[in-house]
């Protein structure tokens, strides 16, 4: 049994200071169980495994108390990625705690916007490492159950590092100088990482990180081939295949991505959500369906009245911030949804006769709401008054629809455009829009069409962000008829927003000498003039690239 001497960075085991918006807060001591405690008994190991999905929806995870309302663990990362895309528009942005990601505002190394995503993910990694330290999944003498526990921990850790890679790997752009850090991800911390190693632990290259994550997923596959988790709060074999598809896609290994997306679909036995499931005013996007391959479930004991996903995303939830911010879909994306696509009914059309919208709040309430407002995420049981009931929702981590869309793009890129288009048409006609008919023959155009469908499908879930960052489609938030009200959001960027690579927190850089001089550039001032004129991209701040037209 290996001894786990891992400590999660100096910043995680000593008090650290975070300065942002003139507020000083002290980072709490890490109080999770050690691997020695976890390995002491089978019940302790089981409790540690059960704690992994619970931690992912823990309210005020990083600070342990109410400090910043984006501190809501994994659901925060869903909203981070959604707002980076610019797909969420707040009617009153003062109540939208994630608005800075959309506006590229205060994104530096001493901001909550860098601190909380980074340390939330490394807290998840710490918990997975403690399990991995006491379970060697390659040991032939252990039980299938114990091997299954260890394999699930490897899958959890793979998701964590994949998400870190997506959020923190820099991408070349015309607004910031990333030349010193291109191809770098984040430090790898395992169950064998000591304090001394952590103090001088460089950013892994993309290839190093890819190798590491795929190794984790290979180990996850070993145990989950013969072990099925009790619930879908835990990753099973189909989820491991799905994670491999996502990782290969990020690395543009399209043949492998297509292979594993199909394996995930077949192994899951999942079927895409129906219109009835999608639009149910009591269970819509709060109760797992067959399509949900992996999901989380918070309870009243690990969330607060404000520290919960539903309160931040469901406009019907009276207890939360969303009821004040009135979150909408970007009009430009809404206009791309066909009237015959049932997903359009998730958002209030300016012509309310378009669809008979239903809300537990009633028709009078609906009539007062802004155009394009979302009704996608509902309160559990329709209870919009009691957070401990209405927010105790299933939260999707992986839905089978993602695998269908990954497969379509990956086949188009690795086999033939026609074959990929056929898969896209099959999915859309059967499950989303009966009269859909894609006739594109150019690979880039097909990839952007798949991205559009992902942005529609996964609005508020953040799933489309890695695809957008990989494809670099450009970001247009200022256009004729934009529903962004404030100029700070009205930006148009070539390829990517400069903040599509988050900055590693100062606390981590200060405690890890290998990161000094190797951080991502602060993108906060890269687009100083707002609004970007309609029909133009924001002017170049730094470039050796050619500036295209919009």
C-alpha cells in the first residue's frame, strides 16, 4: 500500500491572501482525509469514493464559507465556460456572478476569476489522489469492487485535468503575447507528489498532459470493464470512453475521437432527451434522463440558499440570483435555431404566440419576463420558493448527445465530410429537428455547424467551450439587435477572446518557482475600447498574425 505524502501546493496547506476588488480573504486549510485514513478500512475507502461526486457540488467548496458566489464547485465551471463563449446574456448583469468571463474583465492572477476555478479543480484532484494512493488497479489480488473504486478515482482525476487543460492552456491570439507559454498546460500533481516537488513543479506540455490523462483513463477502463457503479453519480465504462473521445478531440486526433465517441454511445445504451423531457416544467434539466451518462446530485446538506447551481441558472428560482439577472440566450445564437427545432422553446421568443410556454410561476409572470430569457433549467418538482427542495437537482456532467456531435465532426475530419454530415443529419432529424438538412461540403463549415449545434444543445452546461477554443471561430457580441445592453460586453474578437486562457493564480505562482515567468498573460486590458464597432473586430493589441474582417 503506497503512502500518500501529497500535499496540495503550499497555497492549499497554509493561509494565503487573495486581493481582488479591494477585498482581502484568507484561504482555509485543507481538511480532507489523508490516504492513510482512507486505506485503513474498506468502509473508509467507500466513504472516500462517495465523497468525490459530493465534493463536486459542494457549496463554498474552496473557502469553506460564503466569500464569493462563484465558489460552487463543478457547476461553477459549467457557467465559466458558458460565459466565456458569450452565450449567456444577463438582463441585469449585477446579479450575474460570472459576467466578467463574458466581458473579459478583471481576469488577472489576483482575481477570483483565476483563483476559484484553479483551486476547485485541484481540490478535486487531491481527493482523487488520496483514493488512487491506496488502490493499485493493476494489482490482480484485489477485489473487483476495490479495483472499481480505484478506476472511478482515475476517471474523476482525468476529467479534472482535462478541464484544467482546456481552461488554462494558452491559445495564440492577436490580443496577448502567449509566445512564452504556448503548448503548456498546468502542473501535474499525483498521489506521489511531495511538498518539495510541488514547490518546483513546471507546467506540463500538452503532450505530457495528454499522455497522463490517457494513462488515467486506461487504468479507469481496466477496473470498470468488470465493475458497474451503483449510480450514474459515478463514471462507468461508457463515461471513460466518452472522456477519451473528449480528450482525443481536444488534441485533434479525430480518428480516435470518432472511435471512442461511438464506443461511448454503444456502451451507454443512452438515448437523447425528448422534447417532453426537455420542457417539463417540474423535471426539465433537474432530473436525469436516459441520455445522462454521468450526473451529480447535491442535497440540502452540501449547498446553501445561494450556493447552488439551480439558483444561478434557473430564472424561475425565487431564492437565487438568476431570478434577478434574468439570464438569456444570446440573440445571435437564438436566431440560428430553426422554428421546427424544439430546443428553441427553451427561450422566450419576442413573439410569444410562437409557442405555448409553461412555467410554474404562471402566465402573468411569464408575460413580464424579457425576450430570449431561458426556461431550460427548472426547479425540482416545480418548487421555486424552497431552495432545499427546488435546488436539489441532478446536474449533467456528460450527456450522450455530446458523443453524437463529437462523432459527427470527428468522422467528417478523419474519414469524409459526407460521412460526417450524414451522421449530423441523422442525429438532428431523429432527435431535434425533423426537417434539418445539412448540405455543407467544406470541412471547416461542417465543424462550425457542429459547434453551433453544441452551443444550442448545451446552453448553460459549458460543454461547447472546448470545441470553440479548438476551432477558433471568432466571437461576435456586438451586432445589429444584440441583446447585450451594456457596452462592456459589446466586443468582437478575432478567433478567440483573449481570456479563453485563464491566468494561473498568483498564490500558486508565488509558491511554485517553476511557474515564475511562465504564467499566461493577463488579458484584462487587451480590449480597452468598448463597444467594438458593429462589423469590426477589436483592434490588435499584440500580433504577428493577419487581422481578418468580420
